[in-house]
């Protein structure tokens, strides 16, 4: 059997061509020319590991760093091994290398369809743990940039700002969110947008209340540029506020001329899934999240 090895992506056009060739033989969805792919993979948030044999790329994992409300994370965004090299432990080795080189993040995450045993096995062998919960991927594809009015909502929609507003957001889901100070800091990081729906016009008022909120992460992957709706929260009975925020997320993506807005909606969260559908999101496949801590001596 020929030998293969694992190494970090060095940023060359030849490597980008090799990645594209493997992508075309597996997913076949990348819309970019090699030069555009090279630029995307060279972005500071991109973290790519390659498998190669005889100087040719035979597999890759494309990681993407995000830094949302719950801290820095490395998404194992796209994993592929050339069909003629599968079942030799290459995906397992790529994911293990990703864990070893992740540095500076709190967690790594991959999302995998439960009907993809090869990928599930590779994540498990590399030390990732599956979520008990399953998620439905829901996508809004942007076909034009003409703005659309937001659905009726009797309050305001605006980017989160100020300590009182952050505290009001933290109170919406204290078990799931960090303290207000961390929320405020994260909401100001590049690539992160937190929109809130509120009926309190004065955000500096101590009594300010947040009816609903969405966390949006701008991502530029090998397959698309989009806003990732990472989190959607709403107080009891505030479905109209939630729908307005989802529509506002779509409008924001249009304003930035992105391709789509995506959300992994927990299967158990019917309210969110219905709100997304109501705003034109299409349900796609079901996924499980696989999580791991970074590890210098991963298996
Ligand atoms: C998923 C994929 C990356 C796995 O690559 P790979 O290099 O063959 O994976 P590994 O050799 O590390 O195998 C990992 C485990 O999966 C098992 N496995 C591999 N292919 C399998 C298959 N077709 N069916 C069932 N199990 C399979 C292996 O036996 C191994 O398990 P083991 O360690 O218990 O023996 C590869 O099949 C692929 O590129 N598929 C198309 C793209 C894709 O689905 N990507 C993942 C999306 S999340």
C-alpha cells in the first residue's frame, strides 16, 4: 500500500487545485475556481489540514474559526478523502491533526448526518463525542438583493449594544449564555452580529427588556458565503419578535451580498423550526453535532 502523510495547508495554488479535485470527486458542490478557493483558504479564520501521497492532495479537512457568544470554536467544516484512498484511516488522521493544531479555541465541532457511518466513525475515532440532540439544517438561499420589509412587530430590531441590553439578553437564557460582559465583548468581534428585538426604546435604561435575539456569524467556506444563525432565543409568547429577527437576518445577508442564511435548528425546537419555515427557510438534512476539546496529544 502506498504511503500517505498529514500536514498543514501551506497556501499554494497547487494545493488549492488538489483540494478542489478531491472536493469534486466527493461532494462536487464547490462553485469556486482554484484562485478564489486559494483566497478563501488563506483567510485568517481558515485552518486546513491536508493528506497527501506522492505530492498529491488525497484528502483534506477545512476548519473554520468562529468566535461567537460561547467563545472561540473551530468548525470542522468540510472533510473529504479521495474515493481511491478511503478506508485507510486518513479521515481519522485528518481530524486528529485538526484537534492537535486547533490551539486557542475552547471546542471543535463537526456536524455529520447520522446516515454517514464513515464520517461518524472517523469523528468518533478522532475522539469527538456526538450530541444526543439532532438538528435539522434549514437554509434560506438568497436569489436577489432587493430589500423586503420586515414582518409586523410592535417593537424595535437593532444590533445589541450597552451593558443593560446585554444583561437583558443574558436573562433570556441564563443557562445557555455567558455573563453580560462576555456577551457584549463577543457581540463586538468581527464576523459576529447580535440582533435584539425590544420594546424598550432606551437601551441605557436599567429596566430595558429583550423579547428575542439572534446570533449571526459571517462565514466564508469552500461552498458558500453566508450568515450562520448560530442561536435564536425568544421569551415565552414572542414568536412575532423571533420571526422579525429571522427576517432581519435575511435582510442583513442580502445587504452584505451573501449567498445564504443557514441554521441548525434543534429538532426539539418546533417554535424555531416553524418560525424559520414561515420566513422562507427550506428544511434540508438531519445532523448530529460532534464535539471535542483541542488536544495536544489527541489519539
Ligand atoms: C467520510 C470520509 C471522509 C471518511 O474517510 P476515510 O478516510 O475513508 O475514513 P477512515 O478510513 O478514517 O475511516 C473511519 C472509520 O469509518 C469506517 N468506514 C469508512 N468508510 C466506511 C463506509 N463506507 N461505511 C462504513 N464505515 C466506513 C472505517 O472502517 C473506519 O472505522 P474503524 O476505524 O472502526 O475501522 C470519506 O468516506 C469521504 O470523503 N466521504 C465523502 C464525503 C463525506 O461524506 N464527508 C464527510 C461529511 S461530514
